């Protein structure tokens, strides 16, 4: 099992390792098993000696900190948050038929996963360091050097101070009640619920209070859309089973998936159709595991024989609907394809 992942991972790149599970592996589980959780890396996995590892907090702070993991665990209260992480490139493959996107991985539907994260609140650590009034952003730096950056540099990014001091943002050492795997950032990673995965910096070893956004390549150049750094995640849903290309028996068929809505909003309605939206049926929405996690949904459709496209779309509690087509969303890096979900299956009568 390479990197602790299941054998049937779709590996987009071996080195650095970039892989997602078949979408069915994510279906019907609120927490994604660690062996199926997507892995997105811009550099080689770093080698970190936990005995010499320190977290440094500096920049616009009154008190610089240098903390071992044990000190972090002793001095601050432990908190747990269930949060979905989604890569900005999730569903990029839906853009590729419109115009090609060279040099970016053709992620399918599984560059999104949900875990129960435990650690300390970033805000508690920032309070100990006493951010000064000049600090408008908080930067996170990792040790892994990204050769795809211009120029090559360690991975980093930043979030606005209002988000950095919110209760849900963690410095986590545990994932699904297990020690954080090195692939996911051990000994310590940032988890920024509600924000695009790129801000949840793995192997974080330095946190800085800054007056402006980070000038790291992954904040200042990549992970931007229409000039803005991508922050909050856009309203989206997807089908997790059946998988694209499956062969099924016509008749009653279960369709399941997830929906994800913006901060403070709820899933109002998920609709599923097997006839291009002429007839839509409402899916049942699963219980909420927490405000930062996806909502699973399911329904049963009556699958006609032949080549069938199954469609799903979500509306949030503010009345917003995800955009219908990927065409209007296409962008040169292929970020945030939150268009209506589709899978194509073939079915036959028995
Ligand atoms: N240090 C570091 N942190 C990182 C990355 C990285 O390459 N290096 N990738 C980011 C991106 S783009 C995403 S989507 C998430 C992926 O987290 P995962 O690999 O645990 O799923 O981590 C983010 N944090
Ligand atoms: Mo990402």
C-alpha cells in the first residue's frame, strides 16, 4: 500500500504524490477512511525528526514562540472539528473537454474528503503570541520545496486574521482519531474549515503575523481566481455512486453523493434527474455531522435502459443554485468547477 492508500487509487503523479480514490470509495461515509483520503502535494514528502521539530510563531506578534509538539499539547486545550477539505482542482476533468489545461492534474470527483481533526485552536496559539494590530493576515509555512513554483520554494499560504482567529481553525496532529499520517502533514498541519484545501498547510513549522497576504507562490500566484486568492469554498454537490461508466441493471437504482454549502448556510434541496432535468426528484439529506462537513444525500431513481446521464444539483438556504455548466466557469488553471454533477452509466433490462 503506497503511502498508506488503497490499491485502486487514481495516481495522477508519483513524485510528488498526487492521488484520489475512486469516487465510490467516498460514498455513504461521513468520515473518509484515511486510505481513501485524497493526497495533494506540490513537493516531495519532507523528512521531519519529531525530536528537533519546533513550531515557530513570529512576524507581527508581541511574543515570539518556539514550541515543541509536547509543549503545544500541554499548554493549550485540545479541540476537535469535523471538516471537509476540497482541492481547488477537484473536478478539473470537467473542464478539459472545453479547453485543455496543461501542467495541472486532471482531478476527478474525489479530490475532496472529510475527517475528524484534533489539535489546538490556532487562535489560542495566536493569543499566546499576542498578534499586534498590524497583523491583517496569518501566514503558514511548510518545509516541502515545490519545484512547480516560480521560483521553486517551500509551500506556504495565508488567511485573513478574522478567519485565523475563528474557533474552527486548528493546528491538528490527529485525523479520524489516529495520529496524523506523514502524508497528511505530521507532526502538525493547519486545518482551515470552509476554505479551499490549499490554505490547510501541512508540516507547518512557522506561523507569521503579516500586514499583507503571504507573498508565497501558492498565495500570490497560484490558487487565485479572477485576481483574488481563493478562500471560501463555492456551493457544490457531486454524485459518489454509481461511478461514471458503470454498467447497471435498469430499474430502481440508488444514487448517493454529497453537497457542500458556504459558511452559515444549509443545504436546502438536492435534486436528481435521469432525463436531463425534465423530471427532478428530491434527494434525502443525511444528518449534519458538523457545520464544516459535507452533507451526504441519497435517493432511488428509476433507471431507463440504455445510455443514461444522471444529474444532480444543490440549492442552498439562501436560494443560490450551483451553476449549470462548466463552460462559463472554465479558467486557465482549472480551479473550482462547481457545475452540476453528472455521471454516465449504461443500463440494460433483464
Ligand atoms: N506543506 C504543504 N501543505 C499543503 C500542500 C502542499 O503541497 N504542501 N498542498 C495543499 C493543497 S493544494 C491541498 S488541496 C491540501 C491537501 O491536503 P491532503 O493532501 O491532506 O489531502 O493540502 C494543502 N497543504
Ligand atoms: Mo489543492
